[in-house]
């Protein structure tokens, strides 16, 4: 009798394990990835948030553009064109702010196909001012990109514009501003970026550390940097003299983040104090997954080392997507890890990060 019970239990275990394996395999099926990407785009378009030119939508539409490149969906393409037309193909009103040109990354993607100058001329005009005038700072260092998220917003827009116009001054200016931010915020011991200058100045005092005494490194901020590095590398010529800086930075940060990934495949809001933040954070995790998958696909990151990390992250990300396409577990807007969020919390940039991740995961070779 005991043998029969053991055999039954073993059969059940094998059956459950097989079902889990099959479900996991399905997440990497190309048709399923495209289906889920379309579903996420559709839900988020029906549930807009923020001003159309806001940085949040800049991140979302970067994902929408990646979803179009992956699926070639006419509906997704139309959504991109409609957004650009409604915005008049203009950036936000602040000529000096990286946040306000993030949306222009998608304008340039559309321009690559449509070749209509009005789609990029407002950005060209804005950058003509931006590159000449000093940042109108108020007690902030007189550098233009002084917070780490800016490295996703600004650099890709400039290098994308360089690629379509042939104006290489955008590349050298990107290098200059990116390295200013790097020198200000990058911790060369931890291989992570502080969110902004206040975390650099006060990092030796107890009030700016996490409860466990560790320095504060925001998952989302570092995820956005990872995404920004990749989007710069996508556009830089292979023989560009400054390319190796970005390649080395991607490798350094990926190695550190690999060690900070949690058991569910996601990264916590505060990278060095994961126990204080039990829920995985999707937007930072999505950008990390995207960047590492791109690194594998382009021969920059070692496949044997990073493929398990990316697969684990993609499985974790998919667990945060509801049946209707609503992407949950996204931390709300803020400047540090402390804001609470849960399985229902969403933001447009969380959807964008998921879409970007999917656009590279689908290219992975077994």
C-alpha cells in the first residue's frame, strides 16, 4: 500500500513539474512573447497617464517602438504616429531638461521609416539651444545631467539624432554630458549609480543610508541607466572612438546586478537592502533584463554567465503581468526606493520596460 501511495505521489510530482516546465517554456515561445507584448501595449494605450510629452511616456513609447519592431503590428505603428501627430512632434517645454526630450526617441524611430523632416526638426531646434546655453541651476551643480535617470532620457535621443542626420557633434556632446554624470554619481566600488548628488554628498551619514546601514542605490534609477547605455550603443558606429566606455560600463554594471538579482528573478527597489523591500520592482527589473539580453545578443556579455539571469528575470516579469495586459508591481514616481507599491501598482514606464525586455528576449538563441 505504501509503495502505491509513493508511486502516486511521485506521479503527481512529475506531472506538476512537467506542467511548470511547459509553462516556463511557453514564456519564451516567440508567438507568445509577441502576443503578450501586443496585450500590454493595448492595455496601456487604453489607460494613459501624464502629459503626452512627459518622461514617463518617453519610456513607455520607447517600449511601444520596440514592440512594433518585434511584431510589425499596424495598430502599434498607428499608435506611435498618432502620438507624434498629437504632440506636433515637439519635445516638452523645458529645452534644458533631459526628461522633456525622452519622447523624441520615438519620433526619430518613426522618422526612420517616414522620412518626414517635421518629425525631427523641433528636436533639432531644441538641441541648438540646449547645446549653447548653460543649465539654469539653482543650487544644483552646473552640469546638465545630474540625476541618473537622465542617462536614459537624454543620451539616446542625441545619438539617435546623430544617426539620422549625420551630425556627429551630437555624439561628442553625449560623451561629454554622460561622463559628467558618471563622474558625479557612479560609485566605482559598488559599480552602481547614486540617484543624484544628495546621495553622493551625504552617503557617509546615517540618515542617507538604508536601515541595514548600506548605501542607497535605487533599482529603478540603475535600471534606467542600463537601458540608456544599451540605447546609446545601438546607435553608435562600431568604430566610434568613445564606444568602449559604454561597453565597459555595461559589463561592470551587469556583473554587479547579476549578484543582486533575487530568487524570483527580479530586483528590489533598494538594491543593497532587498529584505526591506519584499516585492520585486518591475520597471527597474525590466530595464535590467532588456540591457543584459541585448548584451548577450550583441556579443558584449558572456552568454553562459548571463543567459540564466535574463531567463530568470523574464519569468519573474511575466508573473507581474495580468491577463488583461496590466503590468503590476511598478514603483510610483519618486526620487528614492521608499514609496510603497503592490501587485496592482502600475505606471506607463513599467509597461515600457517590459516591452523593451521582450524585444530582446525574443532574439535570444538557446
